[in-house]
């Protein structure tokens, strides 16, 4: 939970916790343990690199609903707006221009909000 809060921010984690129901509790427990407890805490990649990979995969798979959250997380993990742009540009070559175009629009909206 500590890493989840550090990467996503307290407000997001608090909202997710408040929205948790008996039905969704097993899923919330799973992502906290598997993603944030087992994967994001491994020594093999630093958080900046993990954020780059996450942005690229979310863009490639078209998971728009998660992308804004992970743009914010990437900034928390030390990526600059220019580096986020480079990740999205690089992803365009391998995942397609339409996916990257949408990702740029989402990232720009987040950056404008900040």
C-alpha cells in the first residue's frame, strides 16, 4: 500500500478505497498485493522505467481510463513532461499513431491541469 500511495497519490488510493465494496474487495486486495507489492517493489527496474513501460503498454492497449492516472504517476516518479512525450512518440512507432495520438491528448490534458 505504501508504494501504491507513493506512485498514485493518496487522493487516488483513498478514492479507490472508498469505492471498494464487498464484491470488489478481492480485486483491490489483488492489485495492491500483486502490482504494488510484488511487481512495483522489485529491484530489476526503477520507478521511472516502470512508469515508462506502463505508459507505453496502456497506450498500446488503448486503456485510456488508466492513462491519465499513470501520467500523474510518471511525474511523481521523476519523468518530465518532455520524457513522457518521448515515451508516447516512441510508442507511436510500435503501437500505432492513433493510439499515441489519443495518449498525447490525455497527457496534455493532465499537464494542463497541473
